C-alpha cells in the first residue's frame, strides 16, 4: 500500500501574518524562512496524524483491488480509479461503479464498490495495478482545528528560536506539545 502526494496544497492553515504575530516578529527579512516553517509544521502535523490538514491531491496505490481501499481521512472526493485489467491494459473505472465512504469522520475513509457491484480483477503479479486519485484535507484554513493550528504555532516558534537540532548545554527531547495532536491521529493506515 502506497499513499503519496500528487499536488501540494495551494494555501497553508496558518498565514505568514498569523505566524509573525505569534513570533512577535514584525520585520520582513525573515518572511521566506517563516513561510518555510509554516509548511514544515503542517507537513509534520500531517506526518504525525496521517491526516491531510489542508486540501491536496493524493494517490493511493494497491497491487490489486481489495474489498475496500483505505484512504486518509478528510477525503472530499475521489477524482479517479485506474487499474490494469487481466490483459495488462490500463483502464479507468466508471465513477458509477464505486463510492466514497467518508462517514467515519476522524478515522480513515474508504473507496468501496457500489452496492451490487464488485471491483474488477487485475493483472496477476503486476505491482501497483490500482491507483485511486483523491482530494483530501480541510477545504480552507478556517476549518482546520484550532488545536492543530496551535501545535503548528508552537512548532514554528520552537524552530524560529532554535535554528539548530543540537544546542550545546541543553537536553533535547521529543517536542513536548506533540500530545496536542493525539486526538487527530489515525492508526488504521
């Protein structure tokens, strides 16, 4: 099972102005650095939770069609389902043959065959025979949970203040605020 990013978000959950307000930094000389920290903090939150924080396009790849295809949470739509049939010909599954089950809310979402339908057979032994392209993540920054944004702000502040991974004379442990994301973690993927 592979799940990869195809098209990154075009916006971030936190704006540059919000991050600078949190950092209490007004000069523009660090804007590029702070913008990078915002992206890093979002990506770190996504990595820890296995959840897309802002709308992005992803692909879930499987070697064959299972009964259900597990996708990350926050799926807003399935763009396409392609597969290699038993003869090795790439085909696109008719959208009327599958459905998105995103009713679970905080856990993983699924691509399922429509009632009365079944997924087709794929070419034996072919790796990555099935690709589900989908849109996942909160549609806008206002919908991203406040606790996730707060975690991101803490991460941004920590990285802005401490620009090295090792500070002589200090003990560095796991980022203490990671517990803020526990409620949003997905363990099924």
